[in-house]
C-alpha cells in the first residue's frame, strides 16, 4: 500500500519510523517532511496546511491511506477533504477536531457531561472578562479559544497580569481570531501526565503514559516551549489513577463526542493534572503529542499501521495494542536561544557508535549535508528496561550528536525518577 504522513516535525519522524516497520507498506511519503525524515520516507514539498495540494498529491500517487498528524490540517478539515476524495485516513474529521480547535467547545463539553476539569467561564468581550477577573484571586489561567502554536495559555500571577493577557488576546489580537473568545479558569496544582489514546469512536485504547518538560531551562524554569523532552511511562500515572481516568475521563469523553454527533476517530491526547481532588483534564489535543510520540511509539510492540487502519475502519476492539514493559526518554536538542531568536544553518553530525534513535524536527538537507533549520532541532530517544537506564542512555547519545549552538536540558526525567 502507498501511505502518506502529513507533517514535518519530530513527531512525524517517529510516526514514519514506526510505520516503516510494517510489511504492508510499499511506498511511504511525508508531506512536507524534513531533511531527517528524508532518510526514512519520500518527502514531498506540500505544506501541511495545503489541503488541496495534499488531495491532488494523493490522487496522482495512488495513496491508499493518509495519516494526518498536526493540529492545523485536522482543524481545517484535511481528513474530510481526503475522505471525500476516497482516501481513508487516520485522524479526526473537522467536526471532531474541534475538541482541540476550540477551548470554549471543549470546556463546555466537559461541563455538560461532568468530566473533571478546572472551573471556568468563557468570554467574548473584554469588559465582562476583566470584571470577572476582579472577582478572582491570583494565580488566574487565561486561555485563547483557538489554536495558538502552544502559546495561548497564560498563567497570570496577578489580576493585572490576567487583564493584560486578556487585552493582548482580545484587543491587540495577538493570536488573531484564536483570541476572539477566551477561557478564564481556576489554577490547578499537581503533577501533569500526558495520555495518548487510540479510539475509533467505539472503544478507547490508551497508550503508555508520558511526561513532557515544557519549560526551556532546567528545574522547570524559563519560557514555555513546544517541549524540551519527554519520558514514558509517567510514574505518577499509577494503575489506580489509570482506572479512574478511564472511568471518569476517557470513556465519558468518547461518549460525549458521540452524543454531540461528533464521533472522534484517531489519536486523542489527554493532558491531565493529578490534583489533590483527583485527575482533571487540562487540555485535549486531537492528535499525537510532540515530543510525547517520540517516547510512546518506540515502546509500541504492535504494528502501528494495523492499528491505524483498524481505527479508520472502526475495528479497534478486535485489534491488539501492546506496549513493552520498558521505559523511554527523549532529550530535545534545540538551537541556543529557542523559543525566542536563534541562529540556524549549522551542520549536524553524529558519531558512528550511537545506540539511540534520532528523530529530526528542524533540519534540512543542503548539498547532502543536514543543517539545523528550526528551534527544536532533534530528539535523541533511548529505550531501556528502566527509566533511569533510558535517561542515562539518552544523555550518553546526546554527547554523540554535534552541531554549533546546541542547547538541551540536563534534567529530563529527573522529576519522574524522584517520584
Ligand atoms: P497548554 O499549552 O494548553 O498545554 O498549557 C500549557 C501549560 O499550562 C500546561 O501544560 C499546564 O502546565 C499549564 N496549565 C494550563 N491550564 C492550567 C490550569 N488550569 N492550572 C494550572 N496550570 C495550567
Ligand atoms: N507536547 C504537547 C503537545 O503536543 O501539545
């Protein structure tokens, strides 16, 4: 079969590498992919948001199956357009992708169906939002309704800061239309857990849990980033918590989406916080997480392509989803200065004796050389029997990857090992 993956980051590299193991795939394409993915799939320069472009490519190249990985094309309706063109897909349609595309929608969904989440109010005008803020005590969480490249969440330490965030979103339109509506919510505390789950709208099969490290610097200091590293499994996600999440969050969410006439098929990402009052949903994503995917898929023992097709055909209940008992660690190597300004165009080299995977996020090929081309450049991923071995092995291999201006956190997995 001919398969195309939409997207071009570290997550897509991990998906491509996992799909490559399937004997059923003849030709594997990635649109647009990147300089590193080009080692594992045929990269085609069609932008991940260019829906007519991907439909045309699929038709011209007899694509039998498409995996739409990033949030933008899902929310814009890529799956709808491809399905319409006769290409079966892994990923939710536009109606279901709204669970990530609109935080107002997802918060109202949780309220309506009694799914535990932070208390909140939604607003579409500045004055009412600011009046409401005056009734609260800091810290206050302000969220833009729509997609904002992961930057639309502000944890305001004072009421003035919260109002400033509201003005930036609603008056200055910092996030464009994404900030026309806002959610103001209660600040929760507790360890965070990411759970990616396969669902075909009928059953839900969670993957191994993971922990992201979102801040730029060690000790969870510095600016929020797209993610500086991950580990799996997450030690805070005990069997007891997992059972509660299944009963109180996962199954109710699938049922709620069905009841709303928006059945979700694909990978549903639950961003959870284990609060003193039990697990609560911080956010839903309608897709695989990045860099969670980079630690989850290497632990998947079942065939990813078989699972993806089963999801698409609503046969997930008959399909095995098995993970190894081991652990994985991903250390992201970024360009110094990320997430603000940074230089790029430096050659990436690696020693011969690596015993870890490299998933390339931001690099391009130029005259046969791999050059840095983004803030997050790559992830070094090691698996082992235990978390501490996986962490050690990742860092040993980080030392074998070289490019000028490289920056990485030294404490990925530390908090998990202390748990
Ligand atoms: P997001 O970009 O939606 O993943 O949110 C970024 C981060 O903000 C989350 O990973 C949490 O650490 C934090 N966050 C979001 N909502 C809340 C909340 N209600 N209480 C505390 N922290 C939050
Ligand atoms: N790692 C968080 C996300 O993918 O949104």
